[in-house]
C-alpha cells in the first residue's frame, strides 16, 4: 500500500496553506469609514510600524525534490531569496487551462524584475 503523505504532497500542502494564510491576511486600507467606525491611522503612524516577519518553510519542504510541469526536477530551495509564484494545476482543470495565457503574460512582464514562476 502506498503512503498518502509523500514529500510532494507535503510540500504542495504547505505551499497551498501558506498562500491561503498570506492572502487571507491581506486587508484593504481604501475602505471609506462609516460614521461609527474609527478612522485610519495617519500615514506616518502606519509607516513607522515594524514590517511583518517573513515566513520560512521547513527545510524538509525546501529540499523536497518536485517535478515541474515540464517534467524537470526542482527544489524550492533553488529559489531561496526570490519572489516565486507556484501554480498548482491539472490538465483536466478547465479554469487552470484558461488561466495559463494570463500567467504567461505575467511571466513575461515580471521576469526582468526577478519574479520566478513554476507550475506543478
């Protein structure tokens, strides 16, 4: 019987959960306050706050060898210190296939600025 939690599944799960946490913690400062709501802090007070600490992934996840959509082996540690967009997709997923042209445009636009994109 095959083990369910393979290194690839562990790494993929951690990546997805990290992305969920990152996007769930985003907030918008452009909301107009209502009469009973407190107003936003002045810009200088917001800028003086310490930046949020960066999240680091466990070494086991960073060193797990995965296969890119092209079939080539990759490790997340190869991209350490870079901005990385990881796209988890499947050939049977219609929305996944429809988003591919947009991801190609994004890659072309941001590649020169050091943004890396990989598909798993």
